[in-house]
């Protein structure tokens, strides 16, 4: 396996000297009351009240550790700024996404594969954490806590009233959309593609069913082009526009959540992360989630599920490893994890007897069987603005131009990773 010495240092312009200094800096962690302070910085603003309550409970009952848990606005940017200043929190709480990959690749995060509680983490989410890094890595650099899922949100009561069945294939999905459109009472879909990131939700859900899971690795290895894989998902993404609001690029994510909550559409191609927002507009709405039926064979359906929150210890504070693990043990206690899941409509990454929200009833079998794959866009370079490229394609509608442009931009914005992957393969012989 790839050793950490080969990882790139491009993130934030960290030099070798700064990266080496990680082990020498960080909070001392000692308080006047003799307790060791452990600082967690989280990007989950929507869960701030939950973690503040857990922090208060922990600090009331623990006599040797003081937990300082904060969730600032624009947390990831703050984390990066602090890294540049060599002011490292003990733990950064982020998702298993491109930021996580950047932090691992810059030698900021510590290997936590020996954390005793890792044995309780579901294998599928351990594998997702391993797959997110740009090149294969030894170890795991974050403890998965919470996952989300994406596919097709739908109005359960409306489906029951109309007698509509959940579609399991692309043809069944198109037939249902045509039926709803012909009735003319509601829209089949609401998209809200003004916020470009919303386009990635249906795009990811289609990709995992229509293209090989290792397609990005093959492109980075020079074995294939995206044009070999992306024509069918691009055509199907474009097809969605026929069943949605007029001019979806004029409506935001909040507009889409509100419209769906008000019953203006039967379905909304998004993820579980949108449900709290939707319920804010209609607390009584009965929402379900089914697997995106992008394929021709029902058995090929897969749920996109990524690690939405994981605990990532910084290398600079490994001397607090035991204290950090004790805090993580507390946060991972079943009753605390259940509280988070209930409030945020989330999926626990920890094995146990948890009660999931009825939202997940239609994908429970996928979760039980581990038929989940991480969001492909987690491997997209941020500089390429892939979501904006998708929006431009939907406005233009030229599939050939989109495919050619995507491949060209990938080579330009991902050249560092491509070079590193070539080095990795050379080192493996």
C-alpha cells in the first residue's frame, strides 16, 4: 500500500517544513482546573444545539477532560486558516469528502485505524473512508459517525392517494413521470438547479448505477476517458428537465425544498440531508426515499451514501490520543448517536440496534446489505467546478460538447493527482 511519505503537499501550499512541524505544535490542552482540554471543531452548524448539549453533559460528568466543541460558520475555511497558522484543533469534524482527502493528503490527519471503537464501525463506511483519498493509503484517518443517503425523495401520502408504485427501472420511472405530467395536478419533479451543487445529487445517484465504481481511477491511470462512461448518465440527467419546473436554473435549493413541501411536486431528486429543511416548511409531511431508478435491471440499483460526519484527529495533537478516544467513545454511545439520528434524519455508521427514521424504510434493505457507494463527486477536483459544468451542460444540451469539455478540464485541474497516481503505481511495480 501507498505510504504517507508519497502524499502530495499542494493543499494550502503547505511546505515540507510546515508539514513536519505539525507534530510540534497545537494546543497544550491543560486547564487551570487540571483537566485536559480537547477541542473539536465541527462543520455541522445544523447540529450545533445537539453537540452543545452533549458537551455540557460530558463536562459535567468527566473530571479529567474538558470538551470544547464548536461549530463556527464556514468551518472548513476556518480550519484551513488555522492549519496555515499552525493552530490545530485536536479534532476536525467534517464529512468523508474532498476536504477530508485534502487534509489526509497534506499529512494533517492522524491514522486512527487502531481506535478500539473502529471495530463497531460498519465495514461499508470504513471502506468509503479508505476510498476517498486520492491514492490508496494505509490506515483510516477518520472515525465515521454519521452517514446520509441520496436518491429520490417522494411524497408518501401523495403516492398512496394516487396509487403510484415506486419505480424500480428507468422505463418505469419515465412512465410514472409521464402519468403525473398528463394528470397535470402537480409536477413529477422539482429540481432547483440555481444552486449548482443540487445538480450533483441526481448526477451521483445515476453514476453509481450506470458506470463502473472505479471509473475515476481508470481515467487517472490513463486507461479510459469520461466520454467512455458519461454519455448515458448525461442524457438521463438532461431528460429530468422535461418533468420539472420551467427554468429550473432560476430556482434555488430552498425554493425546491419549499415547493416539494407544499405538494407542488411528487418527487425531489435529493438526499436525506434535505429533509430537515423540507420539514421546516411542512412539519407534517410524510417523506420517503427510494433508490434512483436509473438502470434497466432493478438488481443494479445502489444507494449513494457517504460519511456525512467523521471524527478526524490532527497529527499535531496525537499526544492527546487517549483523551480524544475517550470523547469519541462518549459521542458514539448509542443513546447519543440515536439522538443525533432522530433530530437530523441521519444514518449511524456504528453497528447497533438503532431506530432509523421512517424516511429510510424503502432503502433499509440496501443499507442492511451494504449496497451503498460513496458520492462520486467526492473525487472531483474542486477547481474544476464540476457542478457548474453540469449546469452549463443542462442549459446547452450538447452531450458531445459536454463530454469533450469534461475530459479536457479533468486533465487540466487534476494533473497533480494524476501525477501522484502514476508515482504510486510505479512504486507498486
